[in-house]
């Protein structure tokens, strides 16, 4: 898992020095791809877009007083919002339900959203590149007569995000032998040379 625009979450009722190794599925569409262990701790990062202080009706992700599932982990409820001097949300405080480990409630209650996350003290810093179409039109030859093909280039075809956070298992990742499966759209590439 990786978080492109990190927002810190502190789980107030989770033990300060506790770290759990949770089982995560490598590819939800291919059970033969196996599983991996991901660390879970009191401090996490989630996507900034997965939280809204005043959510619209159809927003089911995290909000004050709302309970969501952390993928492969627990149900959490947002209890407090911390802002900087400019009024930007910089940290969330939550509580977790220890009976929901693995993502299901023993009492049968349901949540409407599952969020991906990374453990803050274990996360590695990553640079992520998001790609869009290279050309503005479907047919790159669709340009005015006499115009250079460069006039059809999409200036937003590449977005480089720095200071992303990724789970530690990606530190030694090698390029995949086939197309990788990501829960959210992005391409992740190791910057380390492969042997």
C-alpha cells in the first residue's frame, strides 16, 4: 500500500509501543499471488482525500464521528481534527475497535468505506509518477495543417509526487514481470537497479 498525499492519523486508544504484523493480500484478483505482512501501529498515514471535516451526503470515507475500516486492520472512528495556523487539517485523532481486527465487526455492524493506510514509523518515503494520456486528442495526427505535433502534447501527462509514503515491503521492490495490480490508479516503480 502507498499513500500519495499523507494525512497523519493517531489512534489514541492503541498502545503506544505496540506494532502488529497484519496479513495483506498481494492481489485481490489473484489469490495465487499470496500475501505479505504489513506493520500496523498507533500512528498511520491515510490519503488526504479520504477525510473531509464537513462531508457531503455521498461521501462515505472518514469524517468527524464517522467509523470506517482500515484495509486488513480495524474499524476506526475520527474523534478530533488538528489544524495548522492556516486552518489546514494536519492530523486526525481516532479510536479503534480491537474486536474488528481483520476488518469485520463481531457484532455485525457494517461500515461504508475501506481506506488504505501505511504505518507512519515504518513507512518509506517515495516518489510516485502519475501518468495521463500523452496527447490531447485520441489521434496524435489530429492537428491543424502546418502545426507541429508538439502542439497536441498534453502538458499534464506526467505528475511527479514527492513525499509520498509506502509500506516498507516496497523498499526493495523490483519491477513487476507483469502489469501490477493497484487498488488506486498509479504506477509505482522502484528506483533501485534490478539484477
